[in-house]
C-alpha cells in the first residue's frame, strides 16, 4: 500500500500545470469523488476563519458532517491541508508578486496563512 501511495504522490507532484492536474484528477476520480475532494477543500478557508459550521453549510451546501471532518483533520490530522494551503498561497503570491513587483504583499499573505495555521492547530 505504501509503495502505491508513494507512486500516486509522485505522480501528483510531477504535474506542474493546472490543466494537467485537472485532467489527471478527472481521469483518476469519479465525478462524486472529485466533488467530495472539492467540497472538503472549499470549506478550509471558512473553518480557518472560525465561521460557524451552519453558516459554512449555508454558503457552500457542504454537509455539516464533512465540515466537521475537515475541521478535525485541520486540528489533528497530518498537516496536509495547511501545507497545501500555504503552498497554494505561495504559488499564487509568487505569480502576483511578479505582476505587481512587490514582495510586501507576499510576506503579508504568508504571515496570514501562518497565523491561520496556528489557530487551526490550537
């Protein structure tokens, strides 16, 4: 199992474009599986902001059970959500910094991600 999981992780890491990743996920997952992954990812920012579960549900239509599961893994999981969020922010900021030419926005956003990550672990 670990070798197959490692192989999948390497395959995911090898994809360097949004289009490539989207194509791979659409080939790998059923529509229901992809929707479940998307739902989990969609609620992460709300949970980190401390939005009540009921409000998250009303805004996203994601089930309270799924929201609770994501919150539990944010606090007690392997750190994957927070690592992905930090990396996604870094990629987004790197692209916006190139466009705007300022590093200040990048450091401010990165600091917010770190603060949010600490709050989720508390």
